[in-house]
């Protein structure tokens, strides 16, 4: 998986691409920790180019959401493809994560 980011004041957009699996959890944790330590309060994960997530990836996203919470931060997922959306539904994590179709809607929901 590849990870890139853009900062918008207190919101960081992280763009993921490829499969998000156990092999990528350490990279993901390091990248998100760097963003939080650099002042990001909220994180938006762009899944447009992600076509699969495994249970380790889901757990990493839950840990990120828990880490953001104490400081009033929130996590948003955007541009989910049908496979990732279905995985969230099957695991019932669609109830745990707030999703939006676009970055604009995600940012608006965080203001």
C-alpha cells in the first residue's frame, strides 16, 4: 500500500492506494502518528484507490479512531469502493466509521 497526505489546517487528508493488509499496518500507524504529532486533529482517509482491507487494517483504523477521540478529533472515510464498503458492512464496522462520498462533505462534517 502507498500512503500520501495533504494538510488543511487541523485536518489531514491521507490518500491510500493498493491493498490495505496486515503487511501495511506498521506503515499506516507510523504515517498517522506522524500526522497527529504534527498537529492534525482530524484525519480523512481517501479509499478511492483501495480495493481490499483485511481484519488487521480494520483494527488499525479502529485504533486510529480511538487515538483521535481524546483530543476531540475524528476520523472520516471517503470514496469507498464497493468491496471495501461491503467488508465494512459484513463486519458491522459501517456503524463505527463515518463515511462520506467526497472530501468536501468530509471536511464540512468536521467543522
